[in-house]
C-alpha cells in the first residue's frame, strides 16, 4: 500500500522520469473496478488531461501528485498502483486509467482492492488530501520530539499504539504496513495502550518512527511494495507478509500474526511488550 516511503520514492522517480513529458492520449478504464474512485466523471479526464505537460511531482502522506500545466493535477491515493512503461515496453491491456506520452511510453494506473485516481484543476475537496498537504512529515526535521509529544497528548482517548499511529491519518502516510517495523524497533506491542508508556518508551518510539521511516525511504520503499518501474523496494521488512514464517530477527523466537483493528499485526511475543 502507498505509505510515506513509497509516496516519497515514487514522486522522486516521477520527477526524474516524467517531468517535461506531454500527455498525448488518455484511455479510460478497460477493466472497471467498483472500488476505484475518481473525482467526478472519469469520462471527462481525456479533455482535462490530453495535451498537458507534466511539470513536477510530489509525494505527501498516502498520495502522489503529478502536477501538470494550467493548474491541473492528477493524484493517486493509497491502493492505486502507478507504473511507468518506457517506449520499448508494452502497456497493459487492463487498467483503470492509461496516459500515453509523447516519448512513446505510458503511465498505467491500476487498483487492487480500492484506491483513488483524482484529476482536477485548482483545489481538490478531500479532507484527507488537504490534511496531508498541510501536515508535517516524519521525514522532516521539524517533526521533532516535542511535536510528537504534542501529537500524543492531543489524543484524549487511551488508544492502543496501532490505533493511535495507524488510524485516522493522525500522521498522514503512516499506516499499518510501516507500523510493524516501527513498533518492533521500539520493542513495543501493537496493542500496548498509550497511557502505559514511560517517558523513555515514548522517546524510543519517536526515534524508531523517525529512523525506520528514513531507512525505508532511503532504500526506495519496502520490499512488499512496487515502485514506479514495477520493482520491489530495497528495504527488507522485518515483520510483514514476507517474513511471517521466519524467526524473530532479534531473538530467534516466533513471530505471531493476528487480525486487529481491520488488518493484520505482526509481533514477537518475547521482544515486544
């Protein structure tokens, strides 16, 4: 899924591969998906996007934006895969949107379970999108420990760490996927209540959040996800679907997988408390 390491990686790749290319043709969905969400009627996307040049790209939270001429934007959200095909590669037959470019290549957008593909001019009226644009990223220096403490104290309910960090987009782009290694590196259980953390454990959690996300991003995203070229990220996840049957990388014990709050959590029964 599209979380901070992937939105940052894909936007950087798009800035290198796609900027200054012009959209020559827009092909709407050849494989309709009832959980692919669009801004308005996608039948209007060809008129909105055709002929426009890609001027820049940006990643924020769980979104990647392709910024085009004339205050136009094409944005994808968590759950949507964006893949660039070079002029020597055939574009896929099945997609939810396809942009053909003046270099002979193309950008295909596909949705697995659910996802947004939003083309618009001006401002997109979506609270999660706008909240993501306005938020600090943990990758920024300004996201420091006092800022993190304020975020923790601003939530009045005594939530579990998964509920606190990976729901409601309190930290945009921090989802259930990256959460697993963050909590493992901090030695904390995903069901641990916020109120039970000592000051030292809060500091450990903050440092793990910063360093784990930075490592994931520097290595081009997680190995459970794909980048703009369809390659898996270079960060080897410690706890994920890829490692659920492996021994704990710290103690050699067993990794447990459980369903919790609408998704799977992974943890070491000995290393995380």
